[in-house]
C-alpha cells in the first residue's frame, strides 16, 4: 500500500509539472509570443527544480531520521 501511495504521489507531481509546461507555456506563447514563451518555460523549469530540491531535502531528512532511530534502538 505504501509503494502505491509513493507511486501515485510521484505521478501526480510529474503530471502537474507536465500540465504546467504544456498549458502554461502554450498560453504564454499564444498571448505573448515565442520569446516570452521561452522565458516562461525557463521560469517554470526553475520552479520545478526548486520544488524537486525541497522534495529531495524532505526525503533526506526522513531517511536520516529513520537511520538515527534505527541506530539508537540498536537494530
């Protein structure tokens, strides 16, 4: 069950950013032109990188916490 939740969360996050790239980039291109769309895609990509960094840090903190708990219990 935990693996299914992890896969679902990952797929939802990837789907969100894919939708953001396609719809957001398309609307920027439609309303403002190609150069603005290129800059918009770059900004969206930087936002995705920042979100990925936050997720990575949270996963690392969770892993470190589990490792410290395991070490303290002597397992």
